[in-house]
């Protein structure tokens, strides 16, 4: 009588060694998959925190205020740590194998990265630049892939943050956000709305096969982006209509309390 | 089922049934109290909606008249707290949280209407005689989320009040409200929110801020901003 | 000019200290929530592995074969470790606060626990016994709660494993699984099918408010359970119909290869 | 868009569009090859479905006749491998995996029909001239999942074959099949599967096992189990 | 298995077929009448949409011209009532309730446009010659829910009218409307509604109120509130 | 905007509140009764599920023991009928229809288990002391649809019983059931149903018939059809 | 906003109304005819369901008796063809396609039951007096898809018939059916179908084939295969 | 079961394969053309989105520059028409209808932007060189539904344009748009639509009208309505 009960005459299946091999491979695969899912959750949550921090910025095309840089730095470090912890799991053959598991985190990271880039430079970060950032996050020799899809979908989400930024600045300052430092003649016609429309037109022109999942995702996000543009247009319309009543030469009272900026720190 | 060694000891399911029945009965009791609270909240809201139409100098009197309605809410919340404390807080919290938020809103609004000041979460807890943001023990209390959601309702109501104040000729109210909403907005901006109800509702604050700022702009364009405001401000800060 | 750009005349919002407090509370809450979600995923995956191991058992009401016990023990330990790592997060006020986040893991654990209990004792583990197990998993002073809902939904899922067990044993041995060791007169009428029907009848009698989410979950799982019962009934019907052709006194050839049990270890 | 410092450097999107267009073209090429493979698989399956009706002693000849169909599959898989190796494996694997599984099934079934033996994943890879279970480099290969899914298809076909063998008077085939399915079933039982396609399909093996065992039972009940089987068995093991 | 013993009385299946056919025929008749009503409602709405563009002093004449359209609706509702009374009211009520609400809205709006007054549910029932809020017997009638849903449609139309009135230079209409919407809002505010269509639609009233208040704000800010309004207001208070 | 001119008669809101409260109370009462009925139905179903495991000769005794459970259902349905008759039938019918169907199923199944005969809708109405298929007045009754849906549940249960009867050695039950299901199927086959729940569920009868035919096939093939059945059969044909 | 310049020609809306009304009327006419066809199909199916219970030698007589039912279907399809030919075929095809398939099934089954042979699509078109697989002009016809879907229904019915034939002691029918289903299966196996209803339903043929093979297995195992069948078989091979 | 008797003519399966392959090839060609059209539509939309940002006096020049993009669309639609005319219109219409609607929208919008006038369906058909609202023969054409859906898209775009025009200082555009949307709304209001996509989308026109009226309100309130507009208006009224 053996460990399996009272029945006599057991035979070992001749295929057991083969299945033992399969078992260890599959277990390894599933464990790796779980690790990546968890890291992706961490990266998503941390990127969201960074974006919240950046929403306290009030000016464009200027260095991010020191206080915000300082409070965001540990978060960027956390993301780097999360990516490093799984970067060996995402190399070679496995780069695309687990792309469904990591894509959520990478898109959210891309959203944070491109939002900060826009605030600093008033321009859209390129796929090359962004790829360099994600590659670095994996640590030496283990670059993290930023696919075109991750890049595009991250940029889509970033436009939502641009809208929030624009409305907040208009609410607090009564002006549409635009870079103040440039020479008037060159720069005056570029503001968040024209930039948003620019990004929208470029994104709209991207031609993706109708059967791809990227196409479905982009169509959904394009609707959101159009809504964002309309929200900023409506806010700007409101400023214009009210501004039209302004007598010639009227200037806002410097002491006018409401328009003062109230800050967190 | 006849056997001396049975698959299911029937006491297992009797015990579970008993627990479920107890829970159902407890839930029914809670809901009854919550229904009563909802009714009182609606009455208080109806009374407070007059704030939009009453001149500033008659407001204190009006608010005083609404106090009994608010006290009714507080009494019911006390009863709720007594009942709810018999069981784990978060097991039942979903039953009353919306109603408690609405009640908190009425108290915050009544206080702001009369004094242009915000009750802190501690002030509010003291009014309701319940602990706030409890962490060390499992009892009925007011959570941070509930306070913040009531605060967002207050912001929404004040955006409406800013315009209606102009309608009845009160030009200083909008400036007060603008300062207040600005300050609250700055506070919300430092919070890291999840994709939950608090995030969704707080997203609207910037639009309320914009509405209020627009009123201030309209007034300042017409030179209607009261002079003494600036002095007042300094005194208050 | 301060860190926030060129605008002069900033005011600090008087409410900032209050919101700083809220921020730290909310961050703590969200971090705790994430920790619990991750632990729940680990517990779910590990419980599934235990169940797979137990599906190699071929006899009822006997100790689990040593080989299986041995390969499952590290898994039980992993579960214990996962629960311990978050048990302080699930005490006092927080016991029910995060129940939605941990319930998936706890239900799957309950499924594994009750399946093993059935195989060993041919009976349903009670809520009290199971609660004791989960309580222990949290480590000293930090018991893990097993709610009635977790218990019931775990038992529902366990019946699916019972069905798999029954069909497999019938396929390999040509007999419906039942305990062989008892005195014939006492025991012969209890087998997996009668036990499954028993559990079904008890579960069906549980009276849950129609508006509760538990009611919705149970209704869905009751349909699956009824299907499981029918599957075992059909398999048993097949055995009976074929058996009816058996000449009087016919015994299966001991050497008959197909009916031999083939084992993994 | 007219500005000397532009929001979007238009080369960003030109690059991306280029990549997407390349991918689309690559996808189209792959699909064309896969379509051809599908057609060849259907022809092979149709030819192999005769296995159910052909007596054992004429089977080797029949299988030999189907070899060209199988070679056609293998040739197409080679072409697929060449094409697919230009890009990361898992980026495109979903395009061909189902078809490759079906092709593998036809090879496994043809081999089993003629020799009552299983091709291992290594044997199968050798036949197809592609690596298997590749881990150290990113190239076209046969994955464990694909092999296992093809193996499950084989089990399903064998459950049908066990009965049809009896119909054409071959009473030893069912016993062979029963041993085989039993062995495979034991193997699958040690795998820890996720809630995926492999889990769902492997759940059916126990029913196939039961069907095959029932045939053996039917035969043994009627004393139709060939005597020499027992000896055979010993020799084979 | 053929058997001529009638274990099941086949007449039961004939009965059910008869019943299904009767119901289908009745349903078809009702829908035809409802189609006609819908057409008349659309004509009335088209005529009434002119109210937004016609100065106050020419409005009574315009409303008079729309009366035949409204009478057509009333005639069709009478026919509907006759037909519907042949069967239990609540079995078929869903077929016509939406159309009857729309018809009620046109009558309420025409009346308000001309007289700035609200028809009560009794007034409306009298106009339609059908009973209202019937409790004691099962006959065709106007339910309270239908009246209230039509009233909410009226509120929505008036929020639009308040702005369009300003566009054509009528500055007193918005104040009238604000008072009216405020009253209706107060009424709904104290209702404890179930979670149904009435609840969902009544939730929108507060947004309509806000829209109307915004118009009054715009007028107040610019000193465009008619003088007599203020007096009126005082007299009424 | 405060005004005491009553533009809107506030009694309308009091009336609607009264009506809503009445409906809520009525609904609560109905649901409580229905909840009780559901519980009794589950008990009866659990007791009747033993029919699948009890030999034919002990069945009458078992059914007799289940009668109190069925009487409990009938009592509750009487209470339901009394309550429901206070209001229009079709306004509330959705609250109980599913539970009444389930109760009817238990009565049909208990009767069939003991006597292999079907209760007609009239028999069933008599048992429940409620009218059936009422057309001329609006009162609580059993609709034809409810009867047919319970009948379909019976068919589903009998398909299972046919197999379980074989398991416990009863070879005549499946033939009886096959004749019965065949008859019911023929009845449904000529119905021209609307695209509703009855249509969807009746579509399944043909699969149940196939299942039962499969059992008869298994018995016929093995010569297990009881002798007297064959004679019976011949006499009946 | 009233304007006498016609920016929008109102005739555009009159045209669209006319067109919508025409379509609605045409649709109604078609549906009425289709309803009638459905009723006739159900009668034919009910009569043909006797095939499962009638011994082979009495079958021709029974089929002859069902011919009037089938002629009724054909007459209605002619009427349908006349009506439908007034408009583009594919605009309305969805209205009748399911019913025409069902009618085709009854004709195929009646023919098979009597003669064990399959009507080709041309035979079927001739019976119905409608063209088949029309490509060169837009008129009412029978599509290949409709024929194949009816054929799949036939396969499903025959799988059932194979078992019921055994029940009434006809052991040669299953072998005939097995050969027939095998042939049809082989035909479908080489089709490269799109992912549509035809693909989904044809996927089921292999399960029907397995069912029929199981019956042949059961008969073979017990030596119940008729002798002449074996000879037949040899001659045919 | 192998048999060489041809019970089933295998040519039937060759025919169906041919037909499926033809359809697949035709579908592929159509989709390729439609994909190209979609790309051109997106380019045209991007160019036309500048209309919201370009002052009125520079607009004609801008629209002229977009003409090549629109001609590209027209060319592709011609190719589509040629291809599509080889097969029944309604069999494939679903492949291109959405893209054709979008193309029509760009043409309608470009024309309105430059001339503030609406192209009729005949104008549009002439531009595209395809027949419109074809009834008497089955060929490629523009349906009334497609035209109306494109028109609704235009209304949606114009509601946005009304606001953006104000932003760039054009105060007369909103009034023009208001008149236009009002006219279209009146037209749709009298249509008795089926419950389809056209009905759902046309339900939104009233909200667009409200948006445009709000802009006119904002301008009127602030005395920003251009003088000549007022005169125009008076003359037209
Ligand atoms: Mn975001
Ligand atoms: Mn499980």
C-alpha cells in the first residue's frame, strides 16, 4: 500500500517527466505574469500621484516649480524601482509576451511624462524621447519597451489633463494659459487651446487598421478628446463674451481678491 | 440524509441562517432611521433654499428659524449612531453614508450662510456629537470622505449663491465666496484621489470656481466691488 | 519671485493644514488598499494550485496521500504568509472596510479548505471550523475574518471541484466515489452524488434578502451547482445503464488495463 | 499650425504612421500565409477522417498517402517561420497560433493512427524544423501551450476513434487508446492552470477518458478484450 | 412512442393561441391610435415652438391659432380612452403613456404661454374629458405621474423660453418664469420619490432653476429688471 | 424670489406623496408575502428533489409527507390573492408572477410524481382556490402564461427524472415520461408565440424531448424496456 | 427667428416622410405573409414529427398525407416572391429568410424520410418554383446559404431519428443516416466559411456525426447491424 | 462508413466555396476603397476644423485650399460607386454608408462655411455624380437617410462654430446659424421617424438649437448683435 490509498497495481504514466517539465515552465510563466501585473498597478497609482502634483502648476513653458519637483521626485523614483524590479521579465522573447499585463502602467506613465514635458516645453514629447525614458527605467541592459500604442494612448489621456490644467488656469487667472516669455509677435497665437487642437488633428490623422484593438481604443478616446476641446472652447468663449463688455482701457483691479492666485504651499 | 455520519451538520446552516436573519433585521432598522433622516434633510434643504432670496441682514434670523430642522437631523443621527455602534462600522456604512453627507451639507451651508465661515470636520463632529476620522476603534463616526463630499456640495451651492446674491443686490457676498472657493480648490489640489466618487465630484470644483470668478469679474468690470471688502479681508485673515 | 513662477501676491490658503491632514490619511488608505488587493491575488492563485493538487486524490474519507500533502504544504505556508503580511491592515475598524478587496482571495481559500476537508472527512467543514483556520492565518492577535458570504460562496465553488473529482473517479475506476471503509449497512447509500445533493438542498434553503448582493451571487452560483449535480447524475446514469447488461456474477477482469488507475507520482 | 515653435513636431507622427503602416503590411502578409495553412489543414483533416473507417491493416498505407498533405502544411509553416522571425514573436503570435495548433493536431493524429505513439514536443518541433519552448532568444517556435492544445484535440479525436474502431471490428484499439488517454490525463492533472483556454479545454479530458473507459467496459463485459493485449502491453512498456 | 391517449387536453393550447391572437390584435389597434396622436403632438409642438420668437403682445393671437391642433389631440385621446377601457388599464398603459404625457405638455405650455399660469391636474383632466388619479375603479385616466412628467417638460421648455425672451427684448418674462420654476422646485424638493423615471427627470429641475436664475442674474447685473416687476414683487410678498 | 403667491397648488405635491407612500407600503406588503412564498417554495423543492432518489413504491408515502409544505404555499397564495385584489392586477403582477409559477411547478411535480398525470389549469386553480385565465374582470388569478411556464419547468424536471429513475432501477418511468413530453411538445409546436419569455423557454422543450428519447433508446437497445410497457404501448396505439 | 427666406426646402422633409411611410407599409405586408408561412411550417413540422414513431413500411403513406401541408407552404412562398420582387431583394431579405429556411427543412425532411435521398438546391428551387443562387439579376430567389442552413437542420433531425429508429426496432436506418451525415460533414469540412451564422451552425455537424456514429457503435457491439447492410456496404465500397 | 456512393453532389460545396470566395474578395475590395475614403475624410475634417479659428474674411481662401481634399473624396466615392454597382446595393450598403455620410458632412460643412447656405440632396448628388434617393432601380446612390444624418452632423458642428465665432470676434455668424438650425429643427420636428439611428440622432437637434440660442442670448444681452443683423431680421420677419 502506497501513499495514494489502498488500491494496488498503480502504473506511473510514461508521460509524467514530460508533464513535469511543462509544469515548471507554466508555473514560471504564471508567476512572472503576476509580478508584472502587480508592478503595473504600482506604476499606474504612482503616475496618477505625479499628475495630481503637476496640476498645481500655473504657468507654461517654464521650469516646474521647485516645491512640486521636490514632492514628485520620490514618485518618479518609485516608478523607476517598480520597472527595475520586473525589467528582466520583459526582455527578449518576453517583451511582447506580457504587453497586455504592463500596458496599463506604461500608458499612465506616458501620460505623466508627456504632461510634464508639455508644461515645461509647451510641446509634445516624441516617441523617441519617451522611449528613451522608459528604456532607462528598466536599468542597464534591460530597457522597457514603449510601443506606439502605449505612446498614443498615453498622449490621448494627457490631453484630458491639459484640459483640466487649462480650465483651472482660466478659472484662477481669467486668461487662457499660454507662454508669456516669448516675443509677442511670435507667440501670441499659441495657447493651450490651439495646442490641444493641434494634437487632436495629428492624432486624428493617424491611420490604424479598422480591425485592430488600437483602433477601437483610439476611437473611444477620440470622443473624450473632442469633448475636452469643446470644454476649453466653451471656457474661452465665456471669457471672450464677458471681455467684450470691457470698456476701453479697463484694467482688472490689482487688489481684486478673486483673481489672486491661491496656492497650496 | 439519514445516516449517523452526515455530510452536512445541519447546525452549520442554522447558525448561518440566524446570522443572516439578524443582519436583515439590523439592516431594516437602519433603513427606517435613514428614511427619517432623508425626510428631515429634505425639509432642511427646502428651508435653506430661501438663503438665495433673503437679504444679508435678515439672514441670521432666517438661519435661526431653521435650527430646529437641523436639530432634528442631529437627533436622528444620534439615534443612528447608537444603533450602528452595535455592529462593525464599515459593514453597514453604505446604508447611511449618502444621507449623512446630505445632512452635513445642510449644517455646513447654514453655518456658512450666517457666518461666511467653514465648519471643520472636528466642528462638525462636535455638532453631531460623533467622533471624526476614527482610526483606533470601531465605532460610528464621520469619515473624511463624507466631510469632503459634503464640502463639495457646499461649493456647488455657493456658486449658485454668488449669482443670486447679485440679483438681490448683495455685491460683497460673491467676493467672499470667491476667496472661499479658491481656498478650498487649492486644498483639493494637493489630494491624490482614486477613480472614485470623490475624484469625479471634485473634478467639478474648477468649474464652480470659474463661475464664481466670473461673477467677481462681472462686478469689477462695472465698478460694483465694494471698497470696504479689501479692509474686511485683511481683518479676517 | 518664488518657486511657483513670476506672479506676485500669492496667499496661502488657510485650509492647507487641514487638507495636508486629509492627504496623508487618504494616501495611507489607498496604499493599504493596494497592499490588500495584491495579497488577495496571491492567495487566489495559491489556493487554485492547492485545489489542482487535491484533484489527484482518488479516495474519500482517508488521509490525503503523502505526496500530495507534501507538495501542497509549501502552498498553504505561502497563503499563511500572504495573510500575515496584511493581517494588521484588516483589524478593528478596517476589518470590513476592505472586505471587497480581500473577499476574492478568502473565497478561493475557503474553496480549497472545504475541498480538502471533504476529501478527508466526507463532510462539510463548518463556518466555525473554517473561521478558526482563517483567524489563525493572520498570526497572533490579528485574526482574519471569514464572513458568512465568503463561507457560502467558497462552498458553492467547492461543489464544482467535487463534481470534477466525482467524474474523474468514475472515469478511472468505473465507480461513483464513496467511502469504502465503513460498515456496509451504515454507509453504502452515501456517495459524492448524495453529498452534493445534500449540500445543494441546504444551500437552497438559505434565505437571503432579495436586494442583497449575496443573493445575486448565490443565484448565479446555484445555477452552476445545479449543472454540476446533473453532470454527476448523468455520469452515474451511464454507469447504471451499462451495468444493467452485466451478466449475473460477472466481475471486471483484474488485468483489464483501462480500469487500472494511472497516477502521476 | 503656423508657428516657428510648434506644439507637435510633425515628424513624430510621420514616424509613428510609418511604423503602423509597416505593421499593417506585415500583418497582411502573415494572414495570407495563415489562410493557406488553414486550407491545407482542412484538406489533411478530411483525409485523416478516413482513419475512423479504415481497418488497422490498411491504415499505414492510408497514412502514407496523406503525407503529402502534411508536408504541404510543414512547408507553409516554414514560410511562416521565415516571415515571422523578422519581428518579435509574441507581437504576432495570435495571428497564427490557432492554425499552427490545428496543423500540429493533424501531425499528432497521423502519427498516432499509424504507430499508436505520441510525438513529443521535441519530435514535433523536429518535424516542423522549428525550435520548441524557446526561452533564450526571440524567434519563431512552438510553445508549450500550442503543443498541449493540439494534444487535447488528439484526445478528443481518439475518444471518437475508440468507438468507430469497435464498429469496424477492431477490439484492441480501444484498449490502447484507454491506456494512452489515461496517461495523458494523469499528466494534465499535475499542471497548475489559469482560467484560460487551456484550462477550459483540459477540463474536458475527463469526459473523453470516461467515454473511452466505457468502450473498454462494454468490450470486457462481452469478453471481447483481445487476450494478446496484455502481452503486448508488457512488451511496449 | 406514438400514442393516441390524450394525456394533455389540447384545448389548452387552442385557448392560449386565442388569447395571444386577441392580445396582438388589441395591441395593434392601440398602437395605430397612438401613432395618430404622436403625429398631432408633433404638429402642436412645431406650432408652439414659435412662442420663443413671438413678442408677448402678439402671443395670445398665436396661441388661439394653435387651438385646433390641440383639439385634434384631445379628440384622439378620447378615442384612445374608449378603446383602452375594454381591457385592464395597467396591462396596456405602457403603450400610450409617453404620448399622453407629450400631449399634456403641449396643453400646459400653450396655457402658460398665454396666461403665465399652470393648469392643475383637474383642469387638465377636464380639458381631456378623462378622470384623473383614479383609485377606486379600473378605467382609462390621467395618472399623477403622467401629469408631473408633463410638468417637468414644461419646466424644461420655460428654461429655454427665459433666455429667448431676453433675446427678443422681453425682460419681465424671465422673472415670472423664475418665480414659477422656484415654486415647482420647492414642491418637488419635499417629495420622497422612488428610484424611477419621475425621480430621474425631477432631478433635472434644479439645473433648470439654475439656468433661469442665471438669466435673472444677467438682467439684474445690467439693471435690466423692469421697474414694475420690483413693485409687483413687493405687493405679492 | 421669495413669494407667497400660490402659483402652484402645493396640495398636488401632498397628493402625489400620499400616492407614492401608499404604493410603497403596498409594494412592501406584497414583497413580504412573496418572500415568504419563495421560502416555502424552496422547502417544497428540496423535499421534492428526493423524488429522484426514492424508489417508485415508496414515493406515494414521500409525496404525502410533502403535502404540508404544499399547503403552506397555497395558504400564502391565498393571502397574496386577498392583498393583491385591493389594486389593479396588472399593476403589480410582476411582483409575484415568478414565485407563483415556481409554486405551481411544485404542485404539478408532486402530482405527477405520485400519479404520472398532469393537473390541468382548472385543477390547479381549484387547488389554489383562485380563478384561472380571467378575462371579464380585474381580479387576482392564474394566467395561462404562468401555467405554461410552470409546465415547462415540469418538463425540464422530468427529463432529469427519466435518467435518475434508471439509476435507481425503475425502467418504466422513462417510457411514461417520453409519452408525456411528446404530447406536451406537440401542443407547444403549433403555438404561434410572441417573442417573449414563453417563446424562449418553450424553444427548449425539443431538447428535453431529445434527452428523454435518448434514455428510451438506451433501454430499448439493451432490451430493458419492461414487457408490460410494450403491451400497454400496443393497446394504446 | 421667423424668416421668409426658405433656407431649407420643406419638401425634403415631405419626401423623407413619404419614403418612411412606404417602407413601413411594405414591411407590414411582408410580415403578414411571413406570419402565415410560419403557421404552415409549424403544422408541417408537427405532422413530420410522427416520422420518429412510425415504422419504415408505413412511412410512405404518412408522408403522402403531409403533402397538402407542404403545398400550402409552397403557395405562400409564391405569394411572398411576388410581393418581394417589387423591391430590392437584399433590402428585405432579413424579414423572410428564417421562415423560408424552416419551410425548406420540412421539404428536405419529408423527402429524406420517404426516400433516404437529398433534394439538391435545384430540386428544391423547382419544387418552390423560384430561382436559386441568383447572380445576374435582382429578384426573389433561394440563396445557397438558406439551402445549407436548411440542410444543417435536416442533419440535426436525422441525428435524432437515428436513435428513435432503434427504439422502434429499425436497425438499418442508423447506418444509412451515418453514411449520409458523413458525406455532408465531408462536404462542409472543406468549406472556408466566414465567421457568420452558417459557420456557427455548421460547427455543430461534427457533434451530430458523433451521435450517429455512437448509435452505429451500439448496434455493432451487440451484433445488431443488419446482415444485408454489411453486404451493401461491401458492394458500395 | 467509407462509401463511394455519391449521396451528396459535391459540386454543391464547390459552388458555395466559389460564392463565399467571391463575396470575400468583393468585400475586401470595397473595404479597401472605404478605408481610403476614411483617410481622406479625416484629412478634410482636419483642414475644416480650422474654420473655427479663421476670421470670416479669410475663410473663402481657406475653403478654396481644402477643395483638393474634397475632390479626393469625390473621386474615391466614384470608384466606390463603380465597384458597388456590380452587386445588389442593399447587400453591401452597410460597408460604406458611415463613410459616405462623413464625406457628405465635409462637403456640406465646407459649403456652409463659405456661403452660409445648405446644399440640397440634389446638389450633393450632383457634386458626387451619383443619383439620390433612387427608387426605381438597384444602383449605387445617396439615400435620404445618409443625407439627413450628414445634415445632423452639420448642425452639431455649427453649434460649436457659433461659440468659436464669438471667440474670434465674429458676432454675426451666431445669428445666421441660429436661423439655420431653427429651420432644420422645424423640419425634423414634423417627421414621424422609426426607432432607428436617424431618430436617435435627430433627438439631439433640440439641444444644439438650445446651445445656439444661448449664444444669441449672450450677444443680445450685451448689445453685441450687429446692427445690420437687426435690420435684416426686421426685413425678413
Ligand atoms: Mn488622467
Ligand atoms: Mn474552483
